């Protein structure tokens, strides 16, 4: 029985293996590295999804603000038109 240990470093994954099981352990390390890499990709996907939702929320807020400003401008225009029409009526009565 061998007591020596072999250390594999593959894509950031580490495994300590006893003697004869080295090839099997290397496959496991590579599989583990693949899982770690995919998990990292999953984290990136989640981050991008969160950023996308944040962008959508920001766009929605900007559109809401634009709607409010447009409504205010429309109301101000209608008020000024009504005041001007009132002034015209007042001039005609003189």
C-alpha cells in the first residue's frame, strides 16, 4: 500500500489522492473544475439578470417621470390657453 499523496491543481480545484487512484482523482478534479466554472458562469448570469432588472426599473421610472412632466406641461398649456381666452373675452366686453 502506498502512502504517498499526489496533489492535483486544475483550474483552481485541488484534490489529494493516495497513490493508485491518481487517474480517477484527476477526472474528478477536472469534473469539479467544470462545476466550479459553470457555477461561476451561473453567478455571472444572475448578476446580468439583476442588472437587466435594474435597467428595466430605471427605464420604467424615467418613463413615469416623463409622463408626469408631460402631464404638467399639458395642464400648464391648457391653463394658459384658458387665461388667454378669458382675456380675449374680457377685451370684447369693453
